[in-house]
C-alpha cells in the first residue's frame, strides 16, 4: 500500500495483525457508533484515525460543559454552541481524517429506525448510556446476525464484551432482564475519564479484529482503574435459555414495548412520543417573550428557570431540571403544544 494512504497508516500496517490486507478491510468497512458520549466519542475518533472508511454516529443529545471531562472529541466551542454531539463529532473527524465518510444522525435510536441505521453496516459499537437501548441493539444484532460490542462505565468501573450472533453469548444471555430499581449514573455516581477511555479502547481493539477478519477475544472484561483490578472470564456460547438466542424473542424490536418518556440520567426527562416536524424559527419567535432562547439549525434551547428545554426539529425534547415525567409533559404541552 503506497502513497499518502500507505504513509498515513504505515505504523498500523506494520503490525502483523493488520497488515496491508487488514488495512484495506478497514478502509472498506462500515461501522455504526450508537451513542456519542464518553465511550462513543472516543470510539468514533479512534476508528477514524484507524482508517475505517464509513462511520455513522447516532446520538440524541447535545454537548454540555460537563461532558468535556471525559468526552474526548469535543471542546468548549462545541459546548458554547450547544451542538448536537453527532454533528460536533462529524466535524472533528473531518479535521482528523478527511477520507473517512462520516454520517451524523441527530436521533433517538428506536425500534422504528434501528434497521435504517444498522442494515448497511458491518459492525455496531455501543456508546449508549441505558439498558433499554442496549437491549434494542442486542435484539437487532441477534435477529439480523450483525456483530456488536457492548461496553459500559460508571465511577471507576467498566465492562465490555463482543457479541457475535450464534457464536457467543449475547447481552440477554448474560443479563436476561434489565436491572431492577434505580441504577447509578454518571450524574449521580460520577465517572473517571480514564475508565471511559480504557473501555472504549478495548471496544475499538475488538472492532479492529472483527473488521480485519481476526477472531476477537471472546472474553468478558471488567476493569476498576481506581483499585487496579482487571478481570477476564471466558465468554460462553449462546444459551438455549436466552430469550433472544434460544427462544428467538425480540420484544425490543417492537415499537410498542418502548416507554413514551425515559429518564436521561442527568436530572432530565426525554419526551419522545410527540413525533411531528417543528419549525424552530417560528417556535423561537413564540418563546422569546417567555424566557431565554438560543437556537441553531439543529435544536432550540429555551430556559425558563429552573427548567431548560431543548427541542429538536422532529418534535423530540429534553426537559432538564426535573425527573418527574408528568411535569416534563406539562412543560412540553405548555410551551410547545400537545
């Protein structure tokens, strides 16, 4: 592999596990990064630097100042402009590697659009922050035979494992049902940037193996960077008792299984059942007398203390300042309409 392409990836090509053939596979590969927070932003940047030819970045959220401690691809300008994370990531990747085709999707991953986002990719990386979306990815993966790489981090602890449909245990083999009760989040338990970078790095390493047609580790890896404990256990094969692998039940692919309002984990509620196109310009003019309004082509932010509403062109909104779904709906109806 000669010329500028060979020079750019020369150190990677020298690595025997990749070589020229593997690098060509990466250049031809198509990957979806689901979620572009602490894990996903690192994944997207690392995959772009490795030369993965096409990246689809799916995220529903926007950049905030508190993200910058651990979300490696963003900067203060992105937070000041309140750019959608997917858009900010695509802009950064264009500056890192202009040969990588990046498709940002400012969207909520749901049963109704999961096939649109995943049908034409080779691999899915998990950068999400909730079990509901991970189970959706898992159901799609097992049903369609598309590999994905699970990852999660909180505090100083993280976990990751690759999922190869029909070959390894899937997420529901390991966790048949979502955890009961309230779960800690980065906003309640905190998180170290070092653990998110480490878990995302492990996910990217497994992604490179899969894309280069090299056998992945088939291990469940857990790490605590504060205590220094690292554990790996062999990942079993698919379980016949698993709802997905064994019984071929995929309830998360049914739109009706999704709660109309979900907590975002940062003292906020997402309203995603009000699907209708909005003219953000008209909405900004209506809301201007009622509070502080900031808008761009991607979203409108309306501040009416103690609440902050971020409204997207598809009618979705994030209401910050409450975890009460009823109150969030009421604010949505009051300022945007029922």
